[in-house]
């Protein structure tokens, strides 16, 4: 009987123990064609759209096929949009990061911002980058390194401006 039990115990051991297994760190949820609305006082203020969303156990979200965000004023009029090739939401920092060809359009002023990485902090209502930026407006293009702006792109500051500027 002892020999039989020892044989069974030896036969069941495949040489692996619990420490050999790696914890899964991939997405726990995948969604397609998503739309997320953020409201204030029952008024939609922000609309986020993406073709694909991956959500992780820690609350982070990945938008590998692009992200599109619209901002609305208190009357529900669309004021600004952000479009990018990819997006990522860091839950701990409550910060979205748009990467690839990032384009921000202020529909009221007609200004357009282009950069390769842009961070949006919803709680601070701000966007910023430390990368090269180009801002196109009526008849001129502003360039520089780094930008800090309101999330609706109604006002901004280029941290290290470069290029030729026209002054009136």
C-alpha cells in the first residue's frame, strides 16, 4: 500500500510549483465601438469614442485603434475635438494619453494643434505635452516644444516657441 501511494504521489508531480506560474496581466475586458459620456449637472460635457477598448484589472484602459474626444460648452455646443491614432487611460493618475498623429481642433477659433503625444488630465481640465507642437491659425503657424492648455484649447502657452511670429 505504501509503495502504491508513493508511486501515485510521484506520478502526479510534473516538476512545477505554484511559484512557476506567471500572473495574467492582459486585458480583463474588451469592448468594440464604445462611447463614453461625461456630464456635469445633467449636461453632456465630454464624449469619448473608440473603435476598440481594452480594460485591465487595475482600471487602466487602452485604445489601440484610436481615440476621438469632443468637448461641449454649457449650452451643449461642440467646441473642441481631439483625435489620435492610439490612446491610453491611467486610472491611478486619472490621465489620458493620446499618441500617434494627435490633432486638436478648436472649432470656435479655427485653430488646429498637431503633435505626437498629448496628455489630458480631466480633473485639472488641462492638456499638455513636452513634444514638438504646431498650431495653425488664420494665416500663421506657431511652432515649439511643449504646450500647456485648457482642455477645450481656448487658451494655451507654447513653452519653448520657435519660428517666425508676426506682431501687430
